[in-house]
């Protein structure tokens, strides 16, 4: 019954969490003609979306407005309206706690809301990243408190989000969707749903396997980034440019994949997801020292950058960090997105301030640092207006995020000294003498 409603676009979709995961999913569904009811506890977000607005710079407001005008999308904070939908997708945050333990409180609350409105024939899907077993050990028992049984009365699946904000090369429909479920009926219905939205669906044997796929992808990246970060530190001491080495190494057509060093890892996935796996592994008395070491190396990079800034200031200008005026260029966690989640730039700013430096920042995508629980003291800090005179007054300019719409040539011309963590200034020949890699 639900399969046929999916095929004829009659199924109504509910998405809990209208952020970095939920909004792209909404746009993918409405683009195919599905009606979507989006849920979020943030009243201002709900109001903005219903007026075609979003604070996410990589999300098209024109697409949101088009979905609204076509009566295909509505945002609400009334969770009792989950009773109106056929397919419910949970896209809520899964951060780490104080001791790097999984915080699934948002998943639990969302699932309880689903349970309060669950009816026979519904499909429930978890997209929030978590450890293997979350769907079967946490989500399913809550839903089955209704008396309905998964695979018999309702369908349940896990499908990891694979959103890459700011990546224009891979639009939503071109990214294959992993789907896992613990019974064939649920797997079939969930696969049919995603097949209507994307070009390729890859099904796996269980929800645990699907959860493990997402963690494996991000652990792979975290470990390899840690490797090149460690190489960068070692090669720097030897007078070797790590970026030159990587550029040459990637000419090998087999057995090598380029990863690039930086000032640290940001975003929700890479700094967080590996620790979901290490936490779960302990339940089975399995140690994961490589994964944990990679996390430590990547977490240490902002401190390394601050040490390099101090060294370069002393060597090039005879200036102590405690007396320096520092401009951070880019506070978003990655290029061309306005997202500060786990951004190493915020750690660098606080470390510089602790050492007595006066710190300002420039980011064309973040005019003000929003409230955030990791760095509450920085909330409200505003970006400077970029011009030659402003930049020339700083003792050092530190490039942390290499947004493509920054005029790097003008920046190099104006700056007295640059510490470049992204190798962006390799394209700027004039003024190279004042650029130092970190």
C-alpha cells in the first residue's frame, strides 16, 4: 500500500529536524513532487522557512520559496501533526557529550514524538549518524511501545545522510543512498522511497550495517587527515613543503589518494563520528587505538597553528604574540559554507586570546558568530569589513578557511605577514615573501 503511494507521489513525508540534513532532504523530495511537512523546535527557523528564508548559506532560498508556492512544503513546531504523514525521517543532531560519549537525547525525544502519532503502515527512518545498533536498540523499542511491531505493522530503516555542504560537483540526486533495515519488508519500502529521490540506492543487510557504513566513511577520512597533519609537522621541520609532496604523490595512478592537512577538523561528521564507533567498541571489549590517536592528532592541530603563529611573528617581525593584532580569515569549518560547527577557527581564536593577542576575524559568509555551546564567549563577535587599510594594520593575517570568493591577491598585497594553513596563497606569486605555511 505505502509502496504504491510512494510510486504515485501520494505519500506525505514528515522530516524532523530542518537543518543541514533535513533541509536538503526536503528539497530533494519536493523537487520530485512529494508534499513535505517539516518539524523543528526552533520557532524562528520555522517562521523563516515558511517565508522562504534560511540561515544556511549553501541552501537555495529560491528552492524553498518555490516549494512553498507549490504548496509542497510547510514547516511547523507542532509535533502532534506527525499524525498527518506517511513517512517520517528523523534528522536531528547527535553530538558528543563532555567525555566524548554519544548524546542521543534528540534522537530519543524525536522517536518518542513519532511513537505518540505512529500508525499502522507508516515508514520511520533514522538519518542521524550514530553507532551501530542505534536503530534496533533505541529507536525500535520506543516505537514498539505503541503495541505495533516493526516489519509487521510499520516499517523501520536507517539511511545515513551523505550531505556535503558547498560541494556543487555532487548534487543531491547524484549521491548514492545507503539503506539498511532489519526485515525485508522495511528494506523494500525504504529503498523504494529513496529510489524516487536519487539516482542510485545501495541496500545493505541490516540497520547496523548501514550505520557502520557511515562511520567507516568518516573514520577513513579522519585517519587519513590525521596522517597528513602529522606528516606536515614532520616535513615542516625538515624544510619540506607538504603540499608540494602531495601534488607530486597524487600523480601516481594507483595505490594513493590525496588528503590535505589543515588547521584542524570541523563540521558535525569527521570530528564526532569516529568517537561514536570507539565508544560502541568498548561494549565488546575492543580497543580502537588508531582511531583514537587520529582524533587526538586532529584535535591538537589548532594548538600547533597557534605555536606556528607565535614562531613566525617572532622570526619575521620580532613581535611577541601577547602584543600582536591578529586577523583570522575564515571562521567557517570548511570552504564556501557558513557553518561553524566544530570549527578549528574558533579554537584558534580562543587560544590566541588566552595568549594575550587582540583577535578579529573576516568571513564573507558569517557576519557574526552565532550562539554555540562549544564557544559561548565568542557569540556575537562580528566580522570586520575587508579593505586594504584595515588588513594592513594587523601584525599577522592567519588564513583558516579558504572561501573561493575572497580576493586573495588583494589580501596578500595588503597584509604585512600571512600565516597560511590552507596553501591558498600558492596561487598568488606577488608578495610570496610575506606568506608562511603553517
